C-alpha cells in the first residue's frame, strides 16, 4: 500500500512511486489502529480489495510456467511482483498524483496527455500479469514434449474439462466484485448507477467473448470446443475491465467479441513462436488487457467519463474516438507503452536471474514424474500413482 498509495492527497507527492508513510498509503499499515473505527475500517477494506488485485497480477504468471517451475521461483517472483512491480503501476494510474492517472489526478499538468482511464484494471492488473507471464514462459522454455522436432505443437490437454468450466464460472462470478466493486463504495450518490452499468457491461462482454470464440474456432476445428468457450468468456471479461464504467451496453458487446478474436490470434501466435503458455495466460490477460485499454480510447461515452474527475471540469471533453475525441486514445496508447516497457524490463531481469541462479525450473526427471508426486507427496488425480524419482 505504501508503494501504491504513498503520497496520496499530497500536492507535491512523488508521481512515479509512493514514498510517504501516511493514511491508506502507510507502509506496513503504520498507524491504522490509531484512527477512528470508521476510518480504520474503510482503510482496511481498501487494503483487502487491493490485496486481492495484487494477488491476481501475480497468480496470472503461474499459469504460464505451470508444470515446470520450482516452488522457490513461485515464492520469489510473487514477492517481487506484488511488492514492487505491480504497486508501482497502481501508483501511476490509480493514485491521485500518478503521472498516468486521468481518473484521480485533478491537476492534469502532472500527467502524460491528461492521463489514462482504467476503471478496474485491464492494464494495471491484467496487462501487468500477462506481460510478466509472457516473459516467464519465454525464459523458462517449453515443457518437455510440447513441440516436436519440426516445431509443431503436441497436444497436452488439461486433466478435467468439468473443472475448467467450474473454474470459469467461479471467475465470472468473482468479476462482479472486481469490476462493479471498483467504485470502492455504493453509498455515495451515483455509485449505485455506475455499479449497475459495470455489472451489465461485464455480463454482455463475457457472453459475447464466449460465443465469438467458440463459433470462430468452429470454422477451423469443425467442433464446438468448451475450452474455447471458457477462454472466450475470460477474454471478454478482461477486455471490458478497463471500460466497464465508461461504455454503453452495445459497445461492451463489441469489446468482448473483439477481445475473443484478440485472444484467439495471440494464442496461435505463441504456438508459432514456440512459447509454451499452458493456460494461455498472456493471450487472455496480456493481449486482451492491452485491447481493453485501447477500447476505452475508442468507446468511452462522454457522459460517463465525467465521473473520472473530481471537479467535473472536463466532463464530456475527454471521451472515446468514436465520439469525436482523440486525446484519450493517445493517452491510453502511451500508458500502455510505458506499462509494457516497465513490466517487461523488470520481468526479464527477474526471470533470467532465477534461471541463471538455477532456481527457476525443476529437473527433467522431476518434470517427467510430475511435481505432485515428486514434491507434494502424491498425485492430484486418482489413478496417477507414479514412483518418486530417486
């Protein structure tokens, strides 16, 4: 919280990273127990909300390195991403003196092109996790047997399709806390209206993503693949996360449908590049997070962007390109370039360092036997007993 929200409310705060040890941005929750019960409760609720977001950014990476990363590598990169890489991006976009914060910084002279809009984190959370996942997958290298000698991918399907569907439904339900919950309250005038719009746009985009992905894949595979439907739903959810508070319902359908195509294309591209991302973490979160941020610059409705400024002085003048404004799209694109550069640079150093230090990947013997058996005392699924490697 200190890195993300330090200096919040200060007119001379650090625009790059939080440094002050006050209020909700205090390091190690310093002084939180000394405030009134109401203020203390609000601060701790914000901490819990941000904790879940930070965890999401880090756990996205786990899907890209699944089945071959050491437990120590998980622990190390999780601490660095949640403690420094991710909260720095939060400070840029969601703190009221961040240099990319169009939604919270009233003094636009402190921001780049007036700042970007990212309502619930397509860029801050999903792009951050997705870019880190791409770097991790490229550096750790593919699973044994994922590609043949000609570079063609070999199928390595998941263990349980019903679990995939169940997990997707759980995530979809959780997104109603993720997106509508990003109003950070419902009692303030207007918050309920924004939350309702977020819920509707989130639903429509997810549905459009799922349907588009499964029917588009049907053209090539000649089958209706339930896994495609699930990843299409997630693609739609990630794509609408930045713009759920700014888009009209029809726009959310377009955003979700395009997001499904972005997912499909980027997943195929990774296979061409022989980058093994078992859960398609980058296509779902990184590529669709990028699209979600750009979509705000295209579809942000003028009357809905006024909630992004404390004084409302710029209401209606900062909107999507399809409504006659181009500056927001430019701000979104520049913010994306900065975020991708930051996350990619630090992630490459992090994962390359883990690889050089030989703490990134398990041995070929352990990978072949499976880490459930080798490291955790038994198989995750019945009927899979395998002897432990010596």
